């Protein structure tokens, strides 16, 4: 059989295999030929290693076995990085040099967490001009003019590392005056992490990012030095997705600019930051057709915000709330009534109102008949009766997550198998009340299932065989 399969056919088969360690090991152990063809067919590779010279040198040899790579992720284990000045940057630059000489067809590159130098990025652009996605760390001061050297770049993720200035970088690139370099580029996704109030160059970035569709800000104290908010307005008009994580000092300002200048926003995520008043003003004045709202604001979200959403954002199809301590059943019921014809995905993760107010889930289930996805993860005191009372009404449910719901038992799984006939994916990881017997019953009685996430120890041989026969993907999450 091995001789009957030509190289091209085997490679096409290997491309369709799931990207799991077990699949890789199974193929590579068949023969040297299969191992070689498997490597040559892989388009994506992710590596974790220490930055020792011997390891880095061997990387070039390893990459030579993967000529079809279009996506490469390199994670350097920082515990092994020496404390000498600029040593981590030197290691990253060496890695970039190897990548540029070995992977000329790359489209996606991720190298973290050690910062890279500007000169190495300019060198990379000469060899890997097709890069569409780059994720790297940079040291202050910021020199971002290298971005224009990547003509195909659509997605950029930058992690700012303070107080690690590379020797010679400042003088070498002082000639790049951001005020004079106007080069509007085609970035559509931008992720910035760790911006400080005195970071120069970010203002230049805002002025030239006029095609942005998605913006992510993480752990940022500012949007740049000086009056950067005036330049920031230039890039928000066409935004469709915004994520603000741990940006308490700027989140209100960003939301205000979005409400005033962005009419295309359809997805907003705010985690761990902001003020009650700022968020409420955004909800009341937002002129866009917001469809997805994801909030993790333990002490900054209350029923007033939910009432405002019910009044002003009537087209929400996805609502995700995490650790929202001040929300009550009254606020959620108001929201459920208002969104009964639009809400398709609901997440109430670690929200104690789910456990605190008996009958809340049943009421929500009766209102939200359009619901297709439900996530109640990490509500540790949620019991079978409350869960089942909701699911009886949710006839269109296809995706259910109960990860970390420690009180849920096999009784709930039996009820789910009988009532949720359209369910195709379920996550019951870290649910000690659900035992292997219940998992086996569930697999045997839910032929429509296509994915189950559960501990390996709870999957019996019978359940595994049946899952394989019915093409059900069973993973340990």
C-alpha cells in the first residue's frame, strides 16, 4: 500500500490531518519517507525552546525540513535568558536572521517574548516580503518606521518592553522623522500592549492606520505621548472590532471617541478597567449597530448598564458577562426580554447571580428562544435543576459550556441528551460530579454530537470507539 501512494497524494492526505501531537507522532513513526513528506507538507509550526546558542543554531537545520512553512511561532523560554545587557535582543535578532534565511515564504510570524531590534526587522523585510501578520516585542524608545517595509502586512501585534534600549539603535534611526514620513499602510488589525504615556512614535502610527478594522489594547496607560488622542481619532472611523484589556486609565477616553466617531463598530470587549459613568455614556450615545458585547467588569457593571443595552443596543446577538458581581436577575431579565429576537449567544461566566437567584435561568430560557450558544462556565454552585429548567426551553442550542460547574452531575447529561436534540458541542471539563458512566451514556445517546471536551480519565473504551464511529471529536481541553 505504501508503494502505491505517490508523494503528492500522501502530502495531500497529511495536510488534512488534525494538528495534534498524536497525529504527528503516528505519521512520523511509520517510515522515514512518511516523516519527510509529513514535514514537507506542514504549513504551520510552533516551537518553544531556550535561547542557548546550540539550540538556536540547530533551528536552521530543523527549519530546512519544512520548506512549505507559511506560519511560524517561536516562544523563547525567558527563564533561561542571561542577565547581560541586550542579551535577549541579540538572541531574538539571531532567530530573525535564521528565519529570514530559511523561511522566505512566510505569511505569519510570531516571536515572543524577547524584544527584537529595528535593524533586524528591516533585514527581515528584504527576505520575507510576503508577511501579512507579525507578532513581536519591541524595546523603548519606539521606532516603527520599519512597518512600511512590509507591503503585505495586514495584522500587527506589538508588545512594548520598557527600559531596554538597544545600543546604537537611537542614533542609527534618529533620521527617521515621523512627522515627515507619511506612509499610509494597509494594516487592518492592530494589537498594542504596554504603551506608556511618554512613548513617542505611536502618534505616527495612528495617523497612518486609516484602514484599521480591529484594534486591541492591552495593559496600556496611554495611546502615546502628547496629544495622541487627536491622532487616534483618525484611525477609529472604520473600526469594526475593539478590545480593551486592563486599560483603566484610557478606556473612558477611547469609548468616548468610538461613540462620537465610529459608526461601523459591531464588536466591543472591555476587561478589567473603566468607570461606570464612562461605559454608561458609551452605551447611551453609541451610534453603531453593535452586535457583540463582551464585558468583565466585576465592580463597574450594574443593572443600569443592562437597562441601557436593552434600550439602545437592540441588535446584540452575542452577550458575554464575566465575574459581574453587581448584576442582578432583574437586570438580566430586562435584557432577555429586550433581546429575545436577536440574542444567539449568551455567556454568564463566574456570575454569582446565576447561583444566587433561583429560577433566573428558567426565565431567561423562556425569553431567549433564539439562543444557539450558552456558556455557564465556572459557576461552581450551579445545580442540575436550575440548568435543566433553562435548557428545556432552548430548543435551538448547538453549543454548551459547563467547564468548572462542580455541582453539575450525570443527571443533567441525561436530561440534555433527551431535550437538546441539536446540540453538537459540549464542554464538561472540571465537573467532578459527572463521572465516566454518565459521559459514556451521553456519547452513546447523542449521535448528533460532533465535539466533546472532557477529561481523558472519564472516556471509556466504549465511549471512545463510539465517538470514533460517529466522527465525534473527543478532547481533554
